[in-house]
C-alpha cells in the first residue's frame, strides 16, 4: 500500500553550472540541509480575444512557455573547518557572483593594534578576504604592505597566535547560474532538478532561533525523473543520486555574534533584529521569438539593503549610528554571526547608509527601527560575505 512521502526524506544538492541551463553534476559534498524548497511553475498563456460564439475556453494550439520560480531557506551551519566552503556555497556564489577565495590560515600574528594586524610573513591577502583570530572573524579592508592588513573591526586577539582559515565571497558583474537538485525517498517518487537557477535575492537574518539564509529567484525549468527526455539540460539520462551518507549539520544559535558600526565606536551591543538583503534584479531572456525556454540571464542594478532594529541607549555606538542616519553619511558595518571557528560567518558593508530610525515605544525599552538602509559601492564592492 502506498503511503505519504515524508518531507524529512528530502535531500538537496547545488552546484555552479558550466553554462546557463546546462545541468552541473553533483557529488555527496554538494549536499546541504535546508528548511524547505518551494517551486512554482506557471504557463505563460496568452488571452484569446477572438469571437467564438461561446463563452467556453477552447484552448490554444502549440507549446506554451513555462515560467519557474523557487525559494530555498536554510540555517547557518557549523562546518568541518574554517577554510571549508559552506555546503550551500553554490547558492551564495549565485547571489554574489564572484568565485570564493580561500585563506587557509596559519599566518603568525606579531602585532594587533585596534583594526590593524601585522604578520610575521607575507600574508597574500587582498581586500574582501576573511581572517579568523581565536573566536573573531574580520574582513580585510586594505593592505598597506605585504605584512600588514587593515581590518573591518577591532581585534581583541593577542600577538603570538596564528590565523584560522576563512572563505570569502565577493560581488561580480554577472552571477553564475546554479543547478539545484531535490531527491526523495523512495526512489520511485518524483526526483527533480531545477536547471538555470538565477538567485535574484539572498537574505541573511540574525538573532532568531538560528541564523538563517534565504534564496529566491527564477529557473530555466524543472527536469523530473518521470517525464525526462534526452538532452534536457544537456543530460542524456536523469542522474542518479550520489551515494547517500549520514549528514549531521549543527545550526548556529541566532543570538551568538557581535556587530560594529563606524570606525572607532565600540561594538553595537543592543541589536534586536537584523536582515541583510542582496537583490540582483535579474531578468531571464525568454520572450524572444522562437524561444520556448530561457537562454540566458541579464542582471540589473544591484540593491543591497539592511533592516536593523536596535534598543536605543546612550552608548557611543548608538550615538554614531543615529548621527550617521540623521546626516545620511555612510559608515562601515560589520556583523559577525557565531563564535566558534568553523561556525562563524560575517557580513561587511564598507559604506552603510542607515535610514532615519523609527522610534518604537510600545515596549518597556525604546527600540529604533531602521528599515530600508542601503549599501553604497564603487565597483562591485558594497558587500562581502565571509565564513570562518
């Protein structure tokens, strides 16, 4: 007797495609845990305006275009080591655009002075790279010489230690497309591949039960095991799932981390909620004459926004945030999530323009809500996402 298919038996994989819509092969290393995958498909059905002598819909001859949207949510998970890429890294790269840079660590630190670190050997770092010192993750903002780096926030680590590994994601003009797999148990269930996935929006939410990542966008189409035809997505046959092995990922509690605003202020210790969004405003090429499915993607103007809610007080950090919002002056923003190497993530915005705060006095403590704050940039440099 057939029974329901348990959603606990779904398994997700993601990989960067060699070309738009051409399905990328995956291995067990590309499997990641998720909260859920939503897929919506609609026929782009034209409206008939001819007089047929009846009110009945009589249909349309020929194939119609089909549009596909997806939404994927997952937690921030601890990894095997600091320089190991996150398992959902393909989706992050799809949103950011640039291939990740890996810093393996092991650099000896000879001096720490606020936001400046001096190493005992050439560091080989560049702006946007992440470094870990103890339980602190920072982003390199500039390298005045081969052994010195300026960082996104002060370090409390001491000289004599060595840096840990980190993976950094930066922005690029054209983000790559992603193949997103969804396998189920039993094998006779419908297995699906979303090819040509374009991550139009990535969001990071902190200070919930767990830190969360969200991905939304469009796809060239859905390939499934029941209706598969040769050459769909460049495949000759529907790919079998890689050997399934136990996957135990530990999510990072949402309250762990720290935030910094400005260059000299102490940490912003009263963050209640925060959400950082990246929107690519991408558009698929799908309306050309003769096309029944998208052939490429055209990204639009990038938009990076921050929704921030803090408990207002008289600290130097809050005063700096309020002053910047009042004058519409950009300031750097650094957020670290987590505190254990391998389970740390960070977001650095060099030019954060806070929105004027909305004062909320419906609770015992005054809250400031800054919705729609924006990030500015010069050339693909308004945001960096790092893992340590």
